[in-house]
């Protein structure tokens, strides 16, 4: 056995989560910088491409913070939580250590009255606003307002609204619809009270970074988002 090659492979695997997390953060930053300087026109199809792309990358920031909450970004706890904290802050000033206990309550008490992500009504709008109230606080709104008013001194305010603020809001809808509402609405006859979308790895990635495979996430919370498709291959739920 080539111990040097084995050790090198283990090192690469150990750091893969960090690399993937940093790629998402960097892509979000580069893309946002480009679109904030883009010549905005509603007759230009690229405007809509930019909105969709930024929404997807915002979702990636939250998914990165989520994986950090499960200790999946890095085996180095300090690095893991630091990347999670940065990802959450970039996602409209979400506070990682406020999200952390709530997410673990979701896993511990899934689909019960102790689950902060759940609403028994199954009504999309009521559930969404209940979900949003759990995670949005006044300090986020203040920080967003201050940042917006500072940035509009040097950047077009239309671009800030269209490519910075709107995608963040659309991303919460994306995360809620594909990662909470569809998986947990109604009755589920399994131990995790979760259901999954049909197997389609491309669609699963595009919609919510494989979190449509939600039973698989609850069944294997130690699996990072980028390997959830492998869990789907094992399941029949």
C-alpha cells in the first residue's frame, strides 16, 4: 500500500467541504459584484438570469451555514463554525449562533409543536410567515437598511434592490418551499416525518442543493449536501 497516496487522498477528502463552501462564497461575491455594476434593463434577458443566479447562490450560502451547523464543512470545529458564521452573515445578516439551536430543535422535534420550522396549518402563506418570524429579527433589518443606504452612495440603488435584496427574499421562498414546506406538509408514515421528491439529481440540485431529498437528510444528518444524492440512491422513500 502506498501510504503517501492514501494520506494525501484522506487529506483532500477531509478538506473537500471547506473547498466547496469557499467556492460558493466566492462565486456569490464575484457574481454580486458583477450584477451590481450591470447596466440594468428589464428588456434584457440577462437581468432575469442575474436574479435567478443570485437567488441560487444565496440559497447556497444558507445551505453552507446549515452544513456547518451539522459540523460538515470542516472537521476543525473553529474553521467549521467560522465558515458557517460568515455564510450566515452574508445571507442578509443572519446570526449563525441564533440559527444553530433552532435548527437542531427542528431535527429533535420534527413536525411537532416544538419544531420552530413547522406549522400545523399546512397553509403555505401562514406557514411561511411563521417560519420567517422564527429567523428574522430587528437587528437584521437595521443592518440591511444601514448597508443599503451606504452602498447606494456608490452603486445604483436599482441594482442593489434587484440583485442584492430581492434574491435574498426569493431565496427564503426557495428554501422554505423545497426544504421545509414540501417535505413536512401533511402526514408522513416514517420515523422522520419527512418526504422526498422523486429521484432527479439535476432538478434536486437546482431547486435546493439536494434538500428536496429531505427524508435522506433527516435519516443521515451527517451527510453533507453534496453527497445527499448518494443517500437518495440507497432509499426507496
